[in-house]
C-alpha cells in the first residue's frame, strides 16, 4: 500500500510545526513593539531618539601646529558619522556631540643608530575628545586618543608628512567612532 503525503499523522505534525513557527514569529514581533532597537549596518549603536550629530571645530593646542590638521579631523569625523549612521549633521549642539582639541603633534626619534642619528622617527598625534549623547549619558566620555606612525630617519619629514597624517587621522577617527557609537 502506498501512503499518501497528506496522511493524517503527517499532516498533524506539519500543522503543529507551522503553528509553533507562527507563534514564535508573533512573539518576536510583539516583543519588538516594546523594545527600542538600535540598528546599523556599520555596527553603530545609536539611540533611536537621536536624529542629529554635531562636530565642533577642533582647537589645536599642540606645540607644533599643522595648519590643516584641525579642519581635516573635523571633516573626516563628520564624513564618518554621515556615511556610517542615519544621523544628520547640524551646526550647534546635536543629539550626539563631538568637541575636541589636538593636544600633540610631535616628531621624535625612536631608534638611534651608532652615529647618534635617528634610524626611525615617529609622528604622534593626540586628540582629546569630549563626546556627549543627550540620550545615553552612560556613554559620554572625555578621553585622549593617540596614534603614531614611524618613518625612516633618512627621509625628509615634509616629503612623507601628508601621507603619515592621513594614515594616523583615519585611525584616530575609527577609534573615536568606535568609542562613541559602536560601544565595543
């Protein structure tokens, strides 16, 4: 005898599985109505109430001043927030606010050769960043971020400065972004 696919025992099992699946989906959907969900494809954890962000122009108090550095960091942080979050950039005070100071821009030898010449030099950039979230104060911070990059001691700093600054600033922006909205 050939048993039908729609035999009562098989149909009952399929029906139970379908009902359980539907119940699970309904529970999940109902749960979403009660819970505020933070979502981002970049890994950012943004309060659902937040709609705007602001990046205050950075102040440069470093001993050595790169005249383009403050604007570069301000622009790159703003670009990162615009491209990786659903928030809108505004002037003034946003729901999330970044306010920073460049505290260090130094070139120092890190590896000395036998003839007292630097085999390697290091460019170090430090930024003191104050981050304020109007909706999640527990994530507010006032922290210094530092990154550096080494370069050959025989190389003229001015010939590699722009490339080193770009590399270091990109890392600093990633650090600030992760600390403020990724919350890892």
